[in-house]
C-alpha cells in the first residue's frame, strides 16, 4: 500500500510528511475532505465519534478534537447539517442538504433518510393565527429493517 503510486498521489501530503511541515491551510483542507468523505461513506448520519473512528484508520495522526471542531465548523458554514441528537445524546451529521426527514432506529442508533410530502399536513395545520412558519423538523423512530431481521 505504501508504495502504490495512486495511493500516494491521493493521500501523500498528509500521510508522509512530518506533521509540522504541512501548511495548516492545506492540512485543514485535507482533513475536511476526509471528514466529509467519511460522513458520505458511512451514510448513517454519523456522530463525530463514528466519523473519527473511520477517518483515523487512514489518517491516524488526526485528533478527536480536530474531527469534532471541523464538523462543528462545517455545520456552521452550511457544508453539512447538524441534525441533532436522536435520544442517544450525540450530535448526528448529514451530508444531504435538501429538505428531508429522518427515521432513527432505537436498536442500532442509525438514522435513515425519509422522503414525504408534507404539503397536505401543512394545509391542515390549525392554531397558526397569523404566525409565519419558517422551518419545521420531523423525526420518525422505530426499528430498522436490519435490526428487525435480527429479532
Ligand atoms: Zn437498527
Ligand atoms: Zn438525512
């Protein structure tokens, strides 16, 4: 793996130079790319802990604090979404930015995307009395298909 040319082109700057020799801007970009890639690969609305576990396999020098900080900054700037905690106390992140909803598995803690048209429900809402709705969130919970098979 170390002598594989294509591997080296992809990750050599971070993996093979002394940590201090890498310009911090460049290091930040690489870290963010790896964090974003891990979030997409995991595709379960991963927590910072899960993303750290994934990234640290390829990039052992990365610290947990760096992963947490970058995720918070990326959510702040709108590159990813902080979708809150799903009763497990940990913040989950989403690489999907379009409006959609979530189904959280109570058994394994994974969070799946759900699409539904809420237009009809919104039309039936009462009690708004002149208030303007600007945002809404909706979370479903239960047991995912993989956990159902295990039961
Ligand atoms: Zn599950
Ligand atoms: Zn999502």
